[in-house]
C-alpha cells in the first residue's frame, strides 16, 4: 500500500517517512516545498498544503492510509477544511488515518473523519523534546539557559516515538478509534533538562531561573498575544496532569521503550555546540 504522510518535513513527519521506508512501505511525502524537502531516497515527494484542499487533487490518488495533522503548521490554528479533506481521502480509497492532535479536545478534522467513517487513530503527544532547541543558542554561546518556573515538570516525548506509534497504527490492526496519549519515560523540570544536556555534551551548562514577570516580558517581546501568554502561564503554573504523567503507551504500541531525553540530546548535540 501507499501511505501519505502530511507535514513530511516536520518534527514527526520526517522520522515517520524514514521509519515507513525502512520497513518497506511505499511513502508519498506531502510538503509545501518539495525542492527543500531533503527526504530519504525512495520517498515520492509531492507538493501540497493540507489546509488548502484544492492543492491536494492528486496527493491521495492510490493512497490507502494517511497521516494527517489537525492544525495548520503555518499558524497552528485548527484546520477548517476537514469535510473536504475527508471527501477527497475517501473518494481516493483511503481507509485508515492517523491524526496528530494540536489540542486536548476533538478537532474539527477529527469530527469530519468520524463522520466520514474512516478508521482513525488520534495521537496526543505532550511536549516535544525538540522544544529544547529554544535553548541552543544560549547554550552554544554562553553555556547558560535562562528560563522560568524551575519546578514545572514535563513528560516530554521524542518525536521519533510519536512517529513510531503513527507507523504502527497505519500499518497494523487494533488501533482504530483509539486516542493515544504519548509521553517520554520520565518527567523532567527545566533544571533536570539542563543537567542532562550538560552531561551529554560533557561540559557545564548552568540554569538561571527567571521570575514570572521576566518570562511574561520575554513572551510579549517575542510577539505572543495575551491569550498565548495566559496559556503559557497556565501550562507552567497549573498544567494538566497529562503533561507530566509518564505513560507506557509508546512501549505498549510499538513494543520498545520510549526514548530518553539524553538520547534526543545525543542525536542533536551539534545544535548546542559552540560555533567556530
């Protein structure tokens, strides 16, 4: 079968393409700019924007399973063209989909998929480990991380594990109708993460805690709206238990333990290295 992967150059899409190809599946990789995709040999790279149904006329042709995203990667807003996407997918012969969620509730795309009768597996990851790349510049230049809310905990998940769960659901049975909450194997505070980064890099990395007002000022200076700031504060001061509760879902679905943050740092060590 041919499997369509939307967001194929993203944090989850890229490892999903790689994993499906290595398992011998045919992969059609959907991206807005194929010329810059740099995906593995063997992937059929096609242009298209999941938020623009008209750009997908041929993307679903011959596809029997698809990995979709419930939000527009450009602005992280929920997709509003769910019925059109589902009509196109069903008409092309798609029978099974995974949906990467961007929020706790059921998205309009999920509702459209449910109404269209497709077999659907929802993927609900907590914080991505790749968020640590926000610290890369200061670690590389100063060996310092300046952040707030040192007591907040996150069971952040490796993006390749999200991809592995998606691959299992797209190619196996028993996943239809499930919503998988995905975490890593440990809940870490910001100082914990900084300690791990330093240990992996083999050099000192210090954590300097900023106050609440300093963090709010930073977010506002970065252009975030009042709603965004309120959300960030809620997630740092009163997060839902799902954000810091370690679950065995990755291992239950894939048969292998969830990857650790230390493993993620080893894989991305170059991003934290001082520039010559």
